[in-house]
C-alpha cells in the first residue's frame, strides 16, 4: 500500500534555482588544508584540494568565516567584514579560490555574521572611545547599569556561552553580547547598520560569491524598550514574533532589503538562514521575498529512530511547501558532535517525552568522552544508512567536511589545547565544539596526517590515519566511496521534489518512492527486512535478498 504525500513540488533545479536540490559541502577553512605550515588551514590549501572536492560530486561549498578575527568564537567574532584573515589568505587568494571552484562547476556560499561584530571591529573601538550618547554607541546596544553607581548589569540576562550577557566599559556603561563578551550585539534599529551590511553583501557578490549562510538569523531585531524583562521572563515569553530578542517579525524587513540586493544579480544570489525557530516560523525566513531557504536541524537533533525520521520528513516537507522553498537537510556541522559518534553513543538522543536533546552525545563527552564507550562500528553503520536516506530526500543536502570519511568525534583533547569559548564558560554543561573541528586527515601518517607540514592547530588523535583520504581513496568499500557513489547517483536520479511513502508493515523500516522510478528503503531495526524484486543501485552496506539491520538501500523496481 502506498501513501501519497501532499507536498509535491516540481521546479527547475538549474540556473537561478540551482540551490533547491543542491549538495553543499561545508568547509571550516582553518581545519581543511594548510599550505604554509603554520598549523592553520587557508585558501591556498583549499585550492590544492580542489580535485578532491570535484571528485565528491558536490554542487557548492559553504565557507565558514574567514574574516580577520581574534578567534574568540572560531571566527564568528568578525573584525572586518570585507577582508580576509591574513592567516587564511588575502582577497586575491579568495578570488583565486572562487575562480578555481567555479572552473570545476562548484558554487560558493560564505558565512555572514550580522548579529554581532568583534570587540576589535573599528566601530566598537570607536564606540568605547566616543562615550555616552555618541553616534558610535548607537551602532551597538549600550545601557546604563543598575544598583549603586550602575555597578550591576542592566538585566540578569545570560550569554549563550555562559555568564552575563552584559560587559561594562571604562566609563560605566554596559554593552549587550548574546554570545561571548568579545562579540558585542549590533543595534539593527540603526539605519547605518543596515546600509553597511548591504554594502558588505554587494562586496562579496561582486567578487563572485553565489550565496550566503546567515548566522543567528533570528536574533538581529530586538525590542530594547524599558522596562527590560528578566531572564526568567525571556525564557517563557511566546516566540510568536513579539519576543523581545528572538525571531521578531521586523527581522524580515531586514531580509527583504537583502533580497533586493540578491535579485539585482543574474542569477540572483541565494541565502540560507540559521534560525532556531519553531517550524511554523521557518517559512518567514525561507520566503522568496526574504532569504529563500532556512536550515532544518530536525534530523541533526533527533535520535536514530524510524518513526521520528518519518515524522520529521513529513513535517519539514510540509513547512517548506508553505513558502515554496525546499528543505535543507543536515546531519553534521561545525557546532555538533559528529553523527558517526552520536549514533554509537550509549546515551539516548531524546528526552523521555521524545523531544530531542540539543547536544545529542553531549552526555558522553561530559562523562569523559572515553572512545571505548562508543560503539564506533555501529555508529558508522547507522551514520552511513542515515546519510543514504538523507541524500535521497527531496531538497538540498548539507555535508560537513570529514563526514564523508566517517570521522568520529575527537574527544581526547587536553583542556589546555581547547579553543571553544563554550568549554571555558559553560564547562559544567558542555565540553564544546572543538572535537568536530579538528583538522582533516589526508594521509595515513605524517606530522598532521597530510593537513600541512607544520602540525595542526587542534591535536589529532593517533587513530586519524585509519580514516584518512589516502586510506580510503582506492577502497571500493570505504565510507568515502559510498559518498562519492551516492552523490553521483543522486545527480543521475534526481527529479521533481516529490516523495511517496510505501508501508512496510514494520515501525522500524522506512520505504519511499521518488520520481523517476527509484525507491529507498532504510532498516533502522535489528532484524533483516526482505527486499522487493528490483535492481539494487547502492547500499550503505552489503545487501542480499534481505536488507540487514541499520542499513539503507536505493532500488530501481
């Protein structure tokens, strides 16, 4: 029995609509490839690996921040939005990278960080020097303190990285920082901030950038009118567009301005929002009048569970259809524990009520991150099956560097070597994100497993060589080969954005059809599942007459 899904979309996937079903490969530049032996990845290092990127069969790369930065938050503390960190390269190097990627038919998306700047940004330096009531301070959110002599912060708000969300400057005023103290929030009620970001968007679009990933897209607009609520009040206020600091309706006015800039180019530039909002609010960010797409993190946050996956797929496709956009599926990124480890941890990925645990695998890291507590083989088996399912879904897919190698989370990082501010400021509840940002292994051996000739800015474990590109490149049964084969087949098979469920008689097995005559079956359970007659196109593991446990397969029936 087949069950049709009422959200079929048939749209062109080339030209201006290339992003709808694209595969985007996320590059964390500092950890991809190092060309000058300083231990930090750079643009020339990426250029040196262009053939590798091309061999994957991706449609685009997304570059994490490469701007000048003191790395208080991995580059998301931006000193200059229209330049390149000298440790990563120059504007000329950036232009060369874009040209090389475009020559291989790979498009380029870059991170834009509009909620906050670095505290070393010229605007903030000027604001501190200019003093109370100055135009320079109006670019940020400054307030007087409370208590005797204003010695206490304006509110009891907490930073997402732990500690106060306010820091005092020498003249006694306080500035707001939703993240680290080195990341002061911008005042998006100030027209000057709007104009400066429009200039930045044009600057990079003129250099050939095809699109933008918008960091913390739901946080820009804020209602800072007095009296300000307490943290407890913030936590319970409805997020319906009226919350003082999150997902306010007027943020879409900002993105409508951005859309005007995007549409001035041919083809129009694209954008995708990182917006932690309720699914009912996602269409506002994914509208053709605003950013066009928004990340769906549901699969990234959920446990390895068939009913949960099916519910999420249906919900996300329905939400995307409301705005006429496509879903952006993702299992890994630079902020999360790698899914090959998440799916092998003994800790659950969901709370007792079924809601996802934000940092699935985080309990394992807090318990010491002992690699022997992870069933690495099972985690990788599940990860490959989940990836096969994800790549078969209608919409775009975002892959994070190293997942194509089946990399596990690196948990054995000494405290002294850690870099993530969340480790230092939220240590009681979070170990941080360094474990998924360790530089990639390219070779079996070497100073940094081929990353560069001068070591790596985060320590690499002894087991990295086993997962290296060199170890997998010629192995037809490797994780790397699976990704390459899946991406090549996806490109060949991809049709309209439709999905039709087929009942399996088992809660732990999912089966759906895609346009063009191909089908996908994923066995999440522990018992084999008999396959229908047909041609096996690709499996996440060995497949016979039955589909083994925790395995997915693409069929032509």
